[in-house]
């Protein structure tokens, strides 16, 4: 899957690039990219002093390392489980993640870990796909949700804002785009 996602990078940039740019351009200081995949967010971290990308897949991290090198960013990538981060408390100014909470077995646990490693004055920036606010699209997502999860490990009709609130984080700002299929969330610690 990692090679396939890396090949689709240009297509992703055309579709999601503007959303990634808007959501992550002001991520600053020491930035943790949770479930960084092939490193698609790295190019949008213009204010980052240092970038650390983590992912469960070593194959994804191979592409992410190449992306860090290609962009000349100061950073590292590490294989790690999002729900049990092997990182110190309060060690990142900004924690970001894109299109991933829908894939975590326990998204609440993952969000708690993001909160733990974020400094008290830091922020968590998420960009997620979500259940559409257009009835026919939502109906289709609901209808395909179970089979899509079985095949791809992704909750197609995910409600990211509800997940963030259930984790006890404070939603400072949330917006949707593209028929409600894309949600951007800025959250701060409880």
C-alpha cells in the first residue's frame, strides 16, 4: 500500500493540498506528525523548527524519510503505535494528523496520546474526512461503511469532531469543506 500511496502523491496534492496547506501552514516549533504515512504533510510545515513523523508502517516511513530529505527539512521519522507513543510528555509544540483518526483501532486513546506529548500551551491540528452533510452522500457513506472498513480499515462515515470532543479536547475551531467530506479541527488541551 505504501508504494501505491507514494505514486498517488501528485493526485493527493491536487485534491487535498489546499486543505493540508490551510490547516498546517501555521504549525510551529517542534511538530509531531502522527500517522505521517508517506510524508504528505511535510511540505506544508513552513513554520516548523523540527519535524518528527511517526507511523506504524515501516514501508510508509521509507517514503516519508525520502520526502524529508527531498524537502531539506530538519526531522526524523520513527515506527511507532499512535495509541502508545514512546515519546516524552509535553515534548511537541504542535501535533498534527491527517486523514487518520478514522483508521485508529481506538481513536480516543490515540487522541489522548497526542494530548500527552503536546505542550500545555500547544495545539493539535487535525484534517480528517468525515460523514458528509449532504444527505445522498451521507446515505452512501453509511451504506458502504462496514464493507469499506473491512477492506480498507477506515471508518467511512467517521464524525471527527464528535471523536475529538469525546476525548475531552477543546475544539477551538472546526470547519468543513467539499460537501462536508473534509473536516479541519484545531484543538487545545483540556
